[in-house]
C-alpha cells in the first residue's frame, strides 16, 4: 500500500468518527485533505472550522458548512495530520504552513485525533524540521534568538527561512516560517517553553499534550493509538 493510500484510509477512518450536529475542526495538509473529502462524502449536518484558506476552499467544494473559530468557540472534534508522531502522541506539525491556526483550533477542541501514514511514526521527534512561525518585522533578529534557544536545548542548528519560488513563504496570517533541522529533540517540552518566550515567535510546531488519539494507516489497515 502506498503512503497516499495509507493517508486515505486513515482519513476515512477519522471521518467515521463524526456524528451529525458536531462542530469539527478541519486540519491542513495532504492527509487532512483525505479526511475532508471523506467527511464531505458522508453529507452530514455538521459545521467545520478550517485551519487554513486551502482547507476552507476544499470544504466548500464538498458542501461542508463552515464557521470561523470566533463563531464556533467550542469544537467537538478536530482531525488533522502530522509530520511526525512520537511516543505519547507528541507531534511535530506545520509542514503545510498552518501551525498557528491549527494550534488555535486544536486548543479549542474537546477531542483531537491525528491521522497519518505509517512513516510518520518515530521514536523521538526531530528528524522532520521543526517549523517556527515568526512575525516579519525584525525576523533576522528573531532567528538569532531562536538559535540561542536551540543551543540552550542542546540542539546545534540554524533555522532556515522557508522559501518558495524565490520569495519567503507567508502564512495565512501574514507571518514567516523558519524551519529548524534539529535531527533529534532531547526534551520537546523544554524547547517548546524556550521558543514561546522569544519575542517575535508567534508559534512553533511542537504539539504536546494535545492529541487524544492517533489513526495510523498501515499495509494491514488502520492502527488506533491512545494515551
């Protein structure tokens, strides 16, 4: 089974968790897109809260009614992908550039389910570069402070500004993203706390203590993991 097929079956399994009347957080990225499509196919009377403009467009095309986070305030279930899933359902997210909006939606949710293909499971976080969203003003100064915070956490790497077609990538909120190729993150909680203390850092891609369940697509079917 290809990685794309594994993503698809995980997304379909997550869509089966949704009940009529729910307010559902809609994640961003290739795996989350499978969930949104499978959910749209069920034609349930629900409302979705998208974590990006791309997801909002996909949901509209599928006939899913949308709410803003301000309108919803409380979300019953959020389903989203991840770039890495470590032991204890600790995650790295943000490869799709929507980490700030994703974390806002996750934190407003009663339950969060992460979906992924089998390759996303890791023993320790860090092989996938950690996204760090920063405000554009003074971002080079912020990058230097991020380097110091990484060094304090025994991570010797310099985060790189995410680029596309020769220009810095802008998030839906107008911010920039630096990617830190950590290789290995000895203490994710320590690093998360250090990054949040930096003026200019809007959010980081460490999602710790947020996921309640994981649905992992494998060649043998969908594996369920809980805390």
